[in-house]
C-alpha cells in the first residue's frame, strides 16, 4: 500500500492544502467536496453491485445525506464554528473512506488517495485557526 501512487498523490495534495490554509471561506470547495464524493460513492455502488445493489445504495445514500447535512449546516452557522464543523466532516469522510477499503464499492486507489487527503484537509482547517 505504501507504494501506491494514489496514496502519495493524496499526501502531496493534502500537504499543499495544509501549507496553503488561510481564512476559512464556507463557500469554498472545501465545504462542497465531501457530499460530492459521497455522491460519487453512490454512483459507484449503483454500478458495481448486482443483487446487493439496494443495500449498498441505501448505505451510500445515508452517507450522502449526512455529508450534505454537514455542508449545509456549515453554510448556516458562524464561519468560526463552520470551520470546525466541516473539519469534523472531513475526518468523518476519512473514516468513511477507510470503511470502503475492501474495494467492493469504490476502487481501492480512491480510498488510498482520499484517506490521507481527507485527514490533511481536516488538519488544515483546524490549524488555520491558529494562524
């Protein structure tokens, strides 16, 4: 797994995000990427599961609803709170990615890219409050 180019790309892009953290903008892509990726997981579930499709689709739909809710609430609350809320969403997304590591719903390379990237984006959101 450590030889995976996807893993190192996720680390590299996450480090770029970490070093480029500035004022939090709730309308930035940082807020909208988690539900977008959850939608992609739902599409993968629809395309990769035969008879098991309805159960996989339900699980992915719940993920989509949860990540969308976090993003919507981030837009509503004070940005000082929203920053931490969306950081928690990115941490949850890393856990969601890790739960999909078996490759049944999404290809393993996506998981290898997303876990380090998600963790570093969450870190950048929190660290950005220290600067």
